[in-house]
C-alpha cells in the first residue's frame, strides 16, 4: 500500500476508532467503568480477538498491516502529551511529606509480584510453548517478574483524574508508588533484554541514564525551567512561542528516555513534574488537554489491542494457567500494596483503595509484552495469557475502588487541593 493510500485510510481509521471508543465508553459508564477502561476494551474488540474473528475481511481492510506503523507513531504522541499533563499536575510536595508511605507501598508492589512472577516464570519456561528456545531460565523468570510488577501508570492516572482525586493525598501516593514500580520494572526488563541480546549497555543506559534524567530534571532542571513560568505571568498567558518551546522540551524528554530504553512516557512525565506551576501550568493544560484526551490518546489503546489475540487460549489447561496468573497478580500486587499501606499508617479504606489502583496492569503491561514478543523472548501464547491478566486486573480496579472509596467522602477539606484546573478526560 502506497503512502498516499495509507494517509487516506488513516482518516477512516480515526473516524472508526473515535466512534467505537465513544460507543463502548457509553456502555462502560452505564456499568460503572471509566472511559479509560472502555478505550482499553474497545482496542481489544477492534483487533483480531473479536472484530477480526467475526469479520476478518472488514477488519483487514480497515486495519491493514501496513497502517500499523503510522497508527503507532501518532498514538505515541498522544500518550506522551497526556503523561506530560499528568506530570504537570503532580504535587511533589505531597510525596516529600509522605515519603515513607510511598516508599513502603512501591517496594511491596515490586518485590511481592516480582517474586511470584519469578516462580511462575520458572515453571512456564519448563513447559513448551510459552518462551522461545533461546531463553534461559533466569531470563524467563525475570521477564515474568517484571510483567507482574508493572502498574498501569497512564491508566491509573486517568482513573485518578476521572474520580476527582487529582492533587489529593491518596491520588499522589498512588501515582508516586506506581511510577516507582514501573521504573523498577523497566530496569528489570532492560537487564533481560541486555542478557538476551548479549549487550550489557542496554541495562547501563536504561538504569543509569534514567536515574540521572529524573534527578537532574527534578532538581537543576526545574530551576532552569522557572523562566517559562515568569514569561507566562508577564504575558498573562501562554502565547504560541511559549507553547512551542514547551512542546519541544516535552518531545526531547520523551526522545531521551525512549532512546535509553525506559519508554517515552517517563520522560514526558518527569518533564511535566519539573515544569513551573501557577498560570503557566493552568494555560498549558487548557490548551493541550482536550485534544489529547479525546482524540489522540484513544489511538494508543487501539494500537495495543490490534496486537492482542485472546483466542489463542483455547483449552481448559491454558485457561487454568491464566487463572493462576490472575490470582498471583492480585495477591502479589493488590494485597501486598494494601498491607504496606496499612503498615505505613494509612487507614483501611485508603489502603484498600491504594491496593486496588496499584493492582491494575492496563496497557503498560501490553507494552512490555509486545517488546517481549517482538524480541522473540515470549510466544504469542504467553502473550495472550498475560493479556487476559492485564484485562481482568484493570476491570477490577474501578468497581472495587468505588466500593471502598466512595466519592462523597472526597470533599473533606484536608484531602482536597484547590488546583486551578484538573484533567478530566
């Protein structure tokens, strides 16, 4: 298919994606699920798992293989911009005030699921069909461990925003723990990729470069960015030049972390957290947020769904494996984070809410799985099993959260931060 034909088809894909996501979103809202979960489900439905199964010719016509590269590129722009907005509203002072709780929750959310994942990986690598023949035992163990440790950070952020928890103590604690967990999981994945590729520099760049970037941006970088805030105050808003400078910095941050192997979303998130607050942050959110959350971001969910084939799990034995994976994921992540939050002094209601939010895997899980599949570490069969786990844990998050942390109680003055604006997709 020529470039011209792909560009023409792309507009049809956009119309189809937006219509399906909004339709599924309406149904999801009716059953108590947020729009973000609806977009995840819609992406899977538009892929080979349902649309391609029922109407394979139509699905192949709307989403030909040649068009996935363009869809992937545009979806990454939406994801990067959204994570920048999340970082822009991220209250680092709350983290400093509650560092002990954030560290305890994140450490438990890493160690417990990683340990259970390593045990599962040990048994799965000894069974044929889950890993490629070139994978050694420890690589399989570490890969499954990293996959189990991941948190649906972008999805967690959207749920927090949609539930009105932006700027609250609970929302900030969950975001802090989730970001630390995901950073650690990506570092473990870098070790696996380095070993599998016989290139230790992959791990060195990911861990060393990521740490330097985060520390540098949140200390020296935040001071260097203060003139942007002063310009916004002087101009009484964000003019096109200031917006362009901001977007250039966001894309550079995303490029750097993607280049060193820790994925672009973390570069964008850290850049947003380092940006000045006040009028600058308010105006940037006002200009970027509507198009990002309603138009660009759904493409990310759809692209990931197009690579998912749940139909590969076609026997009682495989469904049993999937059930064990789901149970281990919930025990290792949700229960461990709940226990850590309680031990850190959180009340039971807040601890249950944190454990519920941290337990969702979402499409960050699919990103890791896609990398493993593309690099030849895992097979499509294990990919499908882990996708089921990601979907189930994410679907659980919203209804359980609503039950244990109901919205009317969020209006207590000590928990609400009266920010000038909030991202509400």
